[in-house]
């Protein structure tokens, strides 16, 4: 008989990718990409069509998911910033509720540059940490596995060729050597292998589990094993979503980022030819297809182990990728949907009807609230709203808006760049803050997604949109006040 979670609480398997746009699954309408396993999962799940992350870069977004708080509250405002000591996070809460907690892959709630290694976070029993596949800390679990399972590959890409000029580059065409190793030695395959190993033997059968499988791809640099890259023909893929002169009436930082990404630390859109951009898209899709196959293996393992009916499966990503759209690459102070809207699939047999589609605006911290609800765990500072009611039909409506923040959060700009996005209904406003937060000019973006779903037409400075801009600016102020952390109890009137 298959092992059953205690007290009727489900196992929880959180599968998270890095830098995957919402529109890179056939289930989200992309007819160019090959994702049969994720489409299978989507058919069995609730598909959330409008899930927004709380930041367009890795660490602040991941900190929001693990804390359940908005960026302006949890304190990890930028990559390279440590999560404040003592912050109560999701794994600790679930472990205290009786869950066996494990991590495989990326975590990124602390600095991970120049050989830095993150320490195991409270609550985890299993800690298979590997920030990325590139040369870094000796504590990188993927590197240790690779050196034993595929020593020739390890020596080739991290040994003899460690000084290869392409190794570890932040972006580019074709990837670096570690990105294009054979599938059986690839980082994404390692995440799948370790997840399967956990499910088939290394978990305590008497406890429910909370396992996070964090894939690094489809992050740049843009490369994939040949068998996956060969699935796609660049000339048959759609071209970037943009029009000539698109950035002329948009905030100046977008033109700056178009010229050089990452505050000047990586090539910009204008550094690539049209053919280069198509090659990058093909490689990006190839990385997604590799992950799709690994997800398929994981789902098959749940079936084979008799765990599928008792396991809540979530698939999502920490933020998106510009991929040439709007004449931009990678990520940064951009609040386009391709940067901050992510896939979110939740499968929960017996609770969520298969094939449910949710169109309401939801946020990544709502996933945090959902997990604490099903696990019967306590995370008092969580600001999210459970998603289960929307999925099972027991509730209608949600908060009605979504918030995402960037506080010079990626490679820093000088002067700093601070942007705040609020979407309500089909209207999205992005405030590019000026004095006193930055010496940059205060400007912004305003889009009507019903009339302009591709976000090509900026209404910010149009006289006939002045009233709408004022209304959304006022809403932004109200949202920021509404989302302040007031979780500390008030003991008395004075």
C-alpha cells in the first residue's frame, strides 16, 4: 500500500524554474514550443493565467515566495542582499508542522557571487544546494555529483577548459560549455535525478514531504544539449514583439537597457543580429523542453510510487525573460508581462478539478498562503491569499490587483532605478520613481491591456489618458500603504 501523508495533509512538490516566461507552454497558447509533460500536468491542474511575481529578478522574488511578504517588507530588495536573520520562512513553518522538507537546486536568498555558498535554511533536512551550473563554490552539489557520475565531462568543462573565454558568460548565443553538455550530465537532468531519488527512497515514509525542485534553466547563458537544440529551427520561430521606434516614448532607462543589459555588465538587444535573436529563442525553448522531459520523469515517478493522488504538485517560475521583446534582453527594471508574469499550475487530486482555468489576477505570495493552508502551518507575516478557493469554486473574486517592485534590484544602475508596477483589471501602470528616491526623472508607463495586449503603446504622456494615469497613480499609493507589514500585534491603545 502506498505511503499516506499523516492527518490527510498532502505531500507538496514545488517545481520551480528560473527566468521562464508565462507564455512558454502550449497550455498558455504557445504553438511553437514542445512541452507535452507540462501540458499533461496543466490538463490535470488549475491553470492560473495571470500570476504576477513580486519582483522581476531572482532573489527578491524568491524571498517573497518563501516569506509570503512583499519586497518592501521582507528586506531582500536586491540580488546579493541577505535575507534578514531570523526571518521565518516557508520550510521552517512546514517542518514545524510535521513535514519533511528538502531542496534540490537553486535557493538564492543570499549572495551567491564569487564563490559564496548559502548555508542550509532552517527547516530543511535535505539540502542539495547548487546555485547554478557554473564554476563556483566547492559546496555546489551538482558539481560534486558531476565529478563522480561524469568525471570526463566535469574535467572537460570545469577542469582543463576552466579558462575558456566563453565559460560562465552571462549571456550570448550558443551558451557556455557547461550549458551544452550531454543531457545525462546536464544540471536540469541532475535536478530530475535527485528529485526521483528522493521520491523513491530517501524520504521518511511516515511523514508528508515538502520538496522544492529548483531548476536553473531557462536562465541565460542561452545553451542546451544538442538533442534539444535540434528540435527547433530558428527561422520558423516568431520574431520579437516590438515595433520600430517603440522605446522613443518610454522611460529612458529602457533605451539604456536596450543598449547594454544588466547595468552595462551584459550585451544588450542592440548587440545581437536578427539571426542571433532567433538562435537565442531556439536555445531558450530547448532549455524549456529539457525541463519538460525531467518534469515528465518526476510525474511518472509519483505515479509509479503510488504518490500522485496524495501529492500537491505546483509548477511555476521566479520571473520571466525579455527575449528580445520590446527591444530588451534578460531582466532588470522592466515590468512587461514577459518579465513578471509566470506560469502557475497547481494539481491537487480530490480538491482541484482537472482543467480549471483561473483568469483572476493572483500573486506569487498567494502560493505561499496556499501551501501554509494545505499544510496547516503557521506563517503569521504571510500577506498572500490562498488560491484554493478560486480553484475549487468555493470562492469568487480575489484582491483585484497585483503589485511588483524593483529597487535597483539587479546589477545596480547609477543613478539607481526604482520601479513599481500595479495592475488592476486590464490597466497596468509602471511608475519610474524620481526625486527623492533617485536623481532620475520621474516618468512611467501606462498600458491598456485590453486594447494593447502586447504593451506597445505607452499612454503615460497622452493628454486623453491623464485622468487614468492620475487614478492609477493614486491606486499605487494606496496599494503601497495597504501592503505595509502590520503583522506585529497591537497590545493596547498606548
